């Protein structure tokens, strides 16, 4: 049961119509992306109860501090800060460095050579145990400080972290997560990471082109790819539907069939929650 308000770019999914639903929320996760935020509430027994998405249009800066500050201060689901167990951030300024090559300062220098890291960005490193690697990403410092001030007890992780946890043991599978403006992609062959990238898109064709180009450059048959797709909201459902023209066997990130517009966001909420619970 979901509603979408395109005028204010707000979307809400509730597992059921129940006036007491909000009072049952005991655990919360947030996902911050360019010009948007997802908030998902779970019961004490870890049942997903609600997903709420808020975003703003491209006429404002990519990381509008006032927007995130207002959401943190005024959304009822975030009123009790201690309920927030995880905050996930998506940044296209990232690299994955194998453990045997990892020296923290050198890795940060590599990131700065590959991406334009602004003076107001902070670079954070996260260990990827299953990948035997480290993930680095750059995020605006004012956003990270805002998170620390509001959610002192929350674990802060990159959005893509779920794509590196418990890698599946089957050949050539691709995980992707769509927000309104960006897609986060990881490709594995069995448990071996082949490719990871976060980039902007305007159409499903942009995403399919990037995937097919990587496959062509690395002698991979894209027809053999198993594609699992999550999203930040129901608004990305049309894009995922369009992707089936190129990859017919798309499923949600939990490998289940996508039957409703909210299924990819529900899958994302569960997979992210598993990273902090």
C-alpha cells in the first residue's frame, strides 16, 4: 500500500493501513543520496513497517544541507534519534582497493587522482571482509557532521556495502541500486568482485550501455548476466521495467520476482537493515 506525491517528491509505503503503525517503529535506517533521503522503519521484531522517501529537484545543489537538516529535525520517524541504527550514504567518488595494495594515505591519493574531491569533502575507508579489500568514498564534510550530530549511535556506511556482504555463489551476477539520479552497480563472478561503479543516468539506456560496454571490454556475454535490482523508491520502477528490454530476467535485490513498484525498495530496506542488525 503506497502513495506517491510527485509535486513535493514525497513517497510513502506502509506494510498495512494501520493508525498505530508509526508507534510500533522501534528501529530505523536512513539512506542519503543526491537530492534525496530514504527512511525505513522496523518493529522491535525486525518486521519492515514503513518506507518514506523525500527528495528535491535539480534546481538546488546536489547536497543541500538545509534539506537534510530539515528532514532530520522534523520527520516523526526520526524524532527519537536513538532508534536510528544505520545511515547509508551514496557517493560516486569511490574506489575499491585490495588489501595487499592498501596503504591508507596512498589509497586516498588514488581516489583524489581518479575523482574530483573537493576541499569540503571527507574521505572515509571501510573494510570489505568478504572481498578482502577496502572501500573508500568521499562525501561532503557538512553532511557527515550533520549525521554525527543527529545520530550519535548509528553506524555510518556506504550504500553499496550490502552489495559486498555475503556474495552469492553463482556465476556472473550484477547487483544494482537505482536512485532518482544515480545507479550503484557491482558485478561478481561467483564471489569474486569484477566491477563496481556509481554513476549518473537519465534513462535505462544509459545504464544498459554502461553494463554492456564493461561486458564488451572484458569479453563477458551480457546475456549470461543475472541482474538483481533495488531502488530508493517506487518512482524508479519504470526505469527498472525499461531495463528488462536489455536484461529480461531482472529480479529484486533479494532475488525475488518484482511484482509491485515498491518491491525493489522493500528489498533494499531489508538488505541494508541486515548490515546493521
